[in-house]
C-alpha cells in the first residue's frame, strides 16, 4: 500500500511538530518553508530564551486564552506540557522552570530548540524544502489534493511547481514579526478555499499614548505598580507588575498583557485611559499618613527634594508639572489641598492610549481561521476534506508565559497525527 502523502506548510513550531508526527506514523511528509531556514520566529521567542510552556494546570492554562480556550481543551487533554517536556527530553533538551511556572531550555538558547526539532524531523524522514512559498491550495471538489509552490530560490529559471498530497497541514503562522516569514500567508490560503478569517490584529503589543509625558520618561521601568484600564470611563481590567516608558508610549509585561483588550477597544473607537497606581501597597489613608509624616519630618526640605523618597528621579519633574506644586516650596508650607493633589496623583497617574504599535512589534497575532470551522478533535477543516490547521494561523491567542507556544506545539502534534491517519 502506498504511503499517505502529507504536506505541511510552514516550518515553525507547529509545522515542525506536525511534520515529525506525521512522518513517525508512516506518512511521506514534505515540509515547505518559504524562508531560507526553518524556525525563524521560534529563534526569537522569549527574547531568544524560548519560553516553551507553563506548568499551570489545564484549566488555568485555558483561562489565559479567553474565548478561544474551550477550543483547545481536547487538544491539551491529549498533548500538554508534560508530554511536551517528555518529548523534548528524548531529543536531548533539558529544561528549567522559573517564576510564574514558565519553562525554558536550560541552555536559555531558543536556537537549541530549533536545532533539536529540525534534526528530529529529518531523522523521521521528513523532506524539508526551504525557499518554497506556497501560493495556492489545489482542490478537487471539496477535497484538497495538493499545493502550488512558487519558484524555488534554488531553482532559478523554473516556474511554479505542483506537489500532490492526500492531506495538507497549514501551519504558516500569523502576521506578527513579518521579517521572520509570518506575513499572513495562511489566512490567504484558508480564505481562498472558503474559510472565514476572524479579523487579525496585533496582540501582546506595545501601546502609544498622547502627549509628551511618556517620551519624557523614556527608558524608565516601574516595578510593582498597578495599572487599571478605563474604557469610556469604565474600569475593565487591573493588573500588578512591571511596565516601561518608551519614546512612543508604554511597553513591558503588564502593558503587553492588557494590550489585547485595549487594541479591540481602539478598533471600536472607544476612549482608553490607563490609570497607574504608583503606590499600590498603600491605600489612600495610609498614603496620606505617609505624606504627613514625610512633610513633618522633612519640613524644611524643598518639594523636589522630598519627592526623592517617593519617586524615581526621572518621574519627579513629571510629578511636579502634573500636580502643579511649586518645586521650591518647603515641606511645612505645602497646603492640605496640595497634599491631596499629590496623594491622588500617586494613586491615579493617567495616560491616554491613542494607538498601538504595528504587527512588526507584536509578539503574536489575534484573529485568524475561525475555530468554529475546525474540528477540535483533529484540527481538520469542517469545510475541506484533507485540510488541517495548526498554530497561530488559527484564531487562538493567549497571554505571555509559554501559553502560545504550547498551543502551537499541541495543535501541531494533533494536526500532524490526524493528517497521517
């Protein structure tokens, strides 16, 4: 009996996993990657350290995906973090678990993961062809029968090539970090055969703010602050952690976390304000007592000097401007109203969000192939026989912390095995 022919489009995390799994089940697998090397985006994940997964339970894991979490439950029940780490261990990859349950290769080198996966797929018998962009999915009726590949970079002078297949896995990534090859090809391919594409937008992306406040604070990192999201004056989210001021606005872990909701609000033309609590460990009463104590103890010091005990140096001029308290006023001359303005500002330092950075600066893509048109038990298209999807091309996205990469590996594992069977 002839071997089942499987084509995998895209040699990222999900594509490499899908190709290797299909080959290990006996299929003849062709892995097509348009870039010169596989795993380009995987090389830069986790700032080059590669946050592979998270040791959180399945229920907690799924909660980080918001609405798309339910779709992944069956996938995770079959191939989850424990299975992934066992699999990587067999490839010689040792891992370490860090704060927040995040798992990294012990070498802290994403390149080691790419090398291990690439060696594994080749050993499994996968034929990997780089410089091979897929231009079209070929159908006979409602069944996929192959792909058309544009001219190979190594085959100058030749036109497009046709590769026949019994099954095709589209694992070509999203639209974030386009320099790595993630330019939205999978969305075009899926849409061309009748799939619905949930509008794509940048996710886990830095934010742009109004005015000159953020540029004045460029490079300042604040730890253990609380940021509240106000959308049309209503509080929608709140998170404690670290943030960073940039020349265009805000970045850092908690800003990226909150950006998913903010991007959608901006698309709806809603007004978004970020309220920063610079002293979250102190409620209004305790903060007032602290200010009174400082003013009494250091009553002869000027206001700008008193602020050194409250704020980072870079934030002091901004505080002075926004509270309107004269910098040379000595502590015992600061009025009750001025003290109140300072207290309220320390608990509610506001910046208006006017936009977000482009896909080239987004960690992941929100939106993609509508999961209602994909069978969660197999990753198979409900519309086209023999077609499967894996990874970021699907409308699944999560917080930072290893969740997105685990989803890529898990959906790739399931899609590859389903395509082979």
